[in-house]
């Protein structure tokens, strides 16, 4: 069964890829599938696109990826509480830098999100005519470093509903040859499965330079041939910059 959130992310990234890659053929796209994630049926055959994301580290409970997911769950929970009885708000939250992912994640999410939602609802009730307000280290929520609450009103900024986001400082790293090769190798191991459905298959590796778990800087030049079973390999920054680079490969 397909993970709807994961699939939605893949579809968005494919749209970015289509915008930037002029060599991507026009055709009928089958996007409700896996292995590979997309098939494009065009005039000369069928092209497969396998999608994967690049993260800094993935095998430790307090990696940037795990902490980012935990923080997003806190904010999503608080937003869900507010949506029940509070008009739309735009809320930006900076959580404390020393936060860690707890063993009992569900309990901790509830412990933080409930008072956060109550704080926001109280502000809205007491300040119906204020456009926005900035809070630093609010006493009611020790986990919050800073927060900005803005009234959306009737579709302000094109946002008809509550819009809550987690802001986080990103530490930028240059990604290494080894990290990229490991990413390709992991997918190489399943290439035989992918190619059964298509005439050739490309690998699309994505990252968002402004997400802490993926804040890499794409080098201007990559003087290395990566070992790939895929016919072509691309790497795409899915932030507002939308930088796309094709990686040099040596077929294996």
C-alpha cells in the first residue's frame, strides 16, 4: 500500500524535475505506483523514474531527520487542536535548540502541543484586532524559543486555512562523494526490479537545502564518475532555488 504523504512529496519533486529537466520526454505519467516510482510512456518507449531523498544521517534517534519529524508532529498536533474552534492563523514556531527525541514520542507531543495550542487560542481571543505578535521564550511553553502569530483573516496571503510551520536553523554541509555513492548503490541493488517495467530508468535524488535534515550545498562542479546501473542520475535541490545537476556516471 502506498504511503500517501510520501507519494505526495514524490509527485511535487517530479514536478520540480519536469520544470528543470528539458530532456525529460513528454508523455503519459503513471504516478500511482512503486518500483520505480514513476513511469512516463512517451513516443519512443517507457521511461522509469526512481525517486529518493538524501539525508545527513539516518540511523540514530536524534539525527536531524528524526528531530525534524518530531518537531513537525508537535506543531501539527497543536494546529489540529486550534482548527476546531479558532479562525485561521499563520504561526511560525522556533523550538529550543537542545531539544531531543524522547522514547515516548506520543506522550511528549501531547505534553507540548496542548499548552502551545492553548497559548495561541488565548492570544487570538484577547487580541482579535492585532495583525501579528512576536513572542520570545514564553513562560507558558518552555520548549518554545520564539513564536510569531499572524491573523490570516479572509484568505490573507492566499492562505484560507490555518498554516503552522516549524522554523529551524540549518547547519549546511557539502555532501560527500561517499554519501552520494551510498545513495546510488542502495538503489542499484533494486535496479533489476525497476527495469522490468520500462525501457530505461533514471534515478532522481532530492534534498532541500533549507531543511536541517537535508541542508547540503550543491557543489558547482563534481569531478567524479559515480557507479550506477541507472542510465542517468540527477540531483535536485527542492528548496526555492530548484537547482538541478546531472551526475557523471560509469555504468556497472
